[in-house]
C-alpha cells in the first residue's frame, strides 16, 4: 500500500506544461529519429548533437506506445524516481546506520529544494516528466552509490555482478559522472584477488556485458563514424564521418564555453573568472555547498572516535566523499554546469551534513527530535502532497493542452542534393526556433543542411555531407 500511494503522487508532480531548451534543441528530435528508424548511418550530420555517445535516447524511444504516444516516453524519469524512492524506504526499515541517515538527509535535501525553490519544483524534481536524462543518470548515480556501500558493509561485494552492471550503465548513459570511474577503480583494488573467481562464476553474464559494450561502440560508430567521438583517434574515414561536426560536438560538450565569449580550446582558462562570478557564486546550490565545506573545516579537529567505532560505514563514506570531491576538480576542468554534477553535489552535501551532526554529537538528537527515522515515510508523503499542490498551481493548462502539437510550424525546402528539409517557420521556444517535434531532417534554415545528402545503403539510411 505504501508503495502504491507513491505512484499517483509522483504522477501529479510529473505533469509538465512545457519542455526545457535542450529537450526541444535535440533530445526530442533524436528520440523521434530513433522511433522513426533506428538503422541510421551518420545521424550526427542532421544535427551534430545527434552524435552524443549515449544509449539513453534508444531507451526513451523504446517506451513509445502508439496509443499513449509521447506520454509513455516521458514516463521513464518518473518510473525510475519511484524505484529509487522505494529503495530508500526499504533501507529506512532496516537497522539505523550511517547509510540510513545519509539517505534521509539526501531525500529531505532534494524535496526541500523543490519546496523552497522559486521554480515550481526546483532544479531537479522539476525535470520529471521530460526527456532530461541528467535527472535519470543522477538518480542512477545516487542509487548505485548507496547500493555499493550497503554491499561493502554487509560483505556481499564479492561476485556482485549487479554492481558492475549499474556502474557500466551509468557510464554508458553519461560518461561525465566522474565519481563512478574512481569508485570502479577502488572496487577493482578491493577485489583484485577475486577478479578471476568472479569471471569464472559468471562467464555468460560477463560475455553479455562485453557484447553490450561492443553494441555501444558500434552504435556510436554508426552515428558519427567514430567509436567514441570525443577522442578523434577513434574516428574512421567512412562516408558519413564529418570532422567539422565532431569538432562542434566536442566544443558543445565543454559547457563552460557558454559562460564566456570566445573560448574554443580545452586549455584556455580565461573563462574561470567570469564563471566564478556569474555562475558559481550566484547559484544558491553552490552557496549551500561552500557553507557546508566551511563548517566542516572548522569542525575538522573535533574528535569522533566513538562514532568511528560505532558506525562501521564511517571510513567507507569518508572514501566516497573523497572520490566525489576529486571529481569536482575534473568537472571544473571539463563541463562545470550544475546539471552535469547535481547528484555529486547532493551526495557530498548529505555526507557533510551528516558529518556535522556526528562532530557535534547531535545525530541521535536530530533524528529523535521529530522521530524522523520512524516517521520518514509519513514526512515523505506530506512533502509529496505539498509538492503536488504547488505543481498543479503553477501549471499553465492552456500550454499543457498544446504540449505535443507540432502546429505545422514548418515548411519544406529542397537542398542542393534534392533532399527535402523541414525548416522551422516561427519562434517556438521563447525567442528561439527549435525543431522539437518537427519530423527529421529539420533545421532552422536551409543553409546549415544544404550539403546534406541521403542514400540507401543496404538496410541502413545514410546521411552524409558529400
């Protein structure tokens, strides 16, 4: 009953009257392409962002049902959100440990952001009901971390094939979740004497993983002509390969380029000063993080021996914290945008809050004050009800009724290769022209796709720039 009660509440907070910018820019067009035809060569030539190395759009498109249409596609984030909440609720029923307290803090942190943020449901939960896979992979990251800690504490880490599946799935969806790479190396070191035994115990499963990894590389190659487009050494001189598109994709992935005016190189650090003033120090989520770091710094020398002895997970969570702090450095050097690392900051903040309570010897008092541990489910339901009311209040119902309509906001033009291109007619996202639900190939002007060529190659539909 408790679990069933979550479903209608999550459904109500997943109602969206519109989409995010990137959804209309390339998420939805790429999902459309996967729905229409998965056997495409050179899809990055339609839109260079179509070359993003991830399997998530294929997963989204597999949820498309002719009866429900896009309503079923955009359920994926909400379904997985329910799954993660169910996991947290199940853990809360077990013996109270550091992991349980961290789960409670993280969940409350997430929901209070949705409750207090000026946006209807905050920066994170507000992405439910959209094809925004930063939320999905962030939830997967959080779930994976807690599952790994749980199994290390219970000494069930050996031969745990499921952990490897979770790690690889996270990497295949979003390679910029840097803590997962560090934790994967740490687990290999922990299990260095058991690797051969694990391979012998699950030979078929590991062979399937290798096949899955091969499919990921082949799919990327079919999309772009590169096995991994961010590394030019993996690119091959096939007919659908375009070095210009791959270069544009690489630059677009370095999101700090948007925080300054003329950065075009990974080794140009002129953007940092502008980014600090205009983004990092002006975002409340980062301010929370700096305050927690400062408090923990002042409490660094406070003794916690009794807690270290009592809670076996203390050292494990300390390592998890270190790995996530290191990943922030990698994030700053690559793509310092909150959406790429929100789950990392959420995990770090939860651990820092827990550490403050431990240092001040307040952890039991805090959780006993409102009986949070025992009444966690009740508080969660109350928060969800409040968020449902808040979300339904802010929904623009007129926009909701027109959410999936293309409204014929495009016209067809033939390029120089006699290929028909769908051109966006009017602004359809604020002051921008974006393809959204318009059929592929789509563009905001004919010039950008004037060289696009279509050929039928065996069972594949090839787009190239010949």
